[in-house]
C-alpha cells in the first residue's frame, strides 16, 4: 500500500493534537510573579546602597588624586594653583578672596576632566587659600637658600586663615597654628554642585549645611552623610591643612 507524505503529515498532526500538553495554571503564574516582585522590592534598597558606595569610592579616589597633583604642583611652582572660573580646567593667574573658590583646574594640574568630577559625574568645588596661590610667593624671600627650595618658600608663606571647616557640632575642625590650605567638595546628587555654565544646582532649603557648602563663602561643613527633615546631606569634603599637604602628600613636612 502506497502512503503519501501528505497522509503521514496529517496522521502526525492528528496524533499530536490528541496528546495533553502540560501548562502552568494562571494561579501558578500569579504566585511566581508575586515572589519575583517581593524579591525585587527587597533587593532594590541594597542595590541602591551598593551604587551609593560606588559613587563615594570613586569620589574619594578622585579627591586623593587631585590632592596628590596639588602637592606636585607646589613642589614645582612654590605655590598652589588658583581655581578655574569655568569648566575649561584652566587656573586663574591671580585669585583673591572673591575668586578663591571655583572649578578644579584639571588642565593646569595635568589631570583629566573625569578626575575633576565626583562619582556622580558632577563638577567638584575647589577652594584655595589665596595667599598660598599668590605668584608673589617666589618673590617674598630673598635668601638664596630659600629661593632655590620651593618647599621651604611655600611653608613660610603668610596666610590669612580665611577658611573655616566645621563639624556636625559646628565646632572648628582645625585649630591654630595650622590652617586650611585646600578644600575639595563633592556635592553628591542632591544639589550644590556647579553646572557647565557656572550656575549652581539648587539645594533643598531644609538642608542648611549643604546650602553653606554651596554658597562658597569660606565656611564649610564636614560631616557624615545623613537624611534629616526630608533633606539629604550627601557632600563629601576633603580639606587639607598646609602642614598635612606637605607632610603627607609632598613628603616634606613644614618645620615650625
């Protein structure tokens, strides 16, 4: 008996249609989706914390790199660089109390643009003690021994001490005779950071500490990140005294 291919195909399809194909019930699918939703709800805060820690880790690494570059700049130039007034990374030639705060001068320091930003990809604020960035430092001392030693010249340069770093209790973090030479501020993701056009991202009016850091008036608050009254303080501040800059990063402690 001759059987055509078409007949065989029809027979196979008919046999397949008679078989019972197991499938998930709608109730089982609903349970599976509910479990997946619960797992996602529980893991979202953890993922958010991991991302926050990653941002802080990158910020800390960039701030350390900037301070290292500043120490190297001092050893070569006897002074610190002034801030950049724009995001082009070029330091001002001369800075005063009115222009002592601005962008990180990354081009002047020889570092890339990415390092001048924090872990949230926002520009960090760079503030410097104007007297320590003065081009007159190299002319202040006529002693030949000092003239050829940029480290000694920088360590003996006068200071106005016009920066104030306060802790969470509003008490000063650095006491005399030392003083703050450099302040680096990463303003986090909740405001206070500079935009490319030089404007400042608005800050929640409930967070007075972030407002103080964003105001660039020379008074800064350094404390752990926290949430209060619906506002989020997520600034990361690295401040360095002249003695610490020279001892820890330049490896040449200032002698008192």
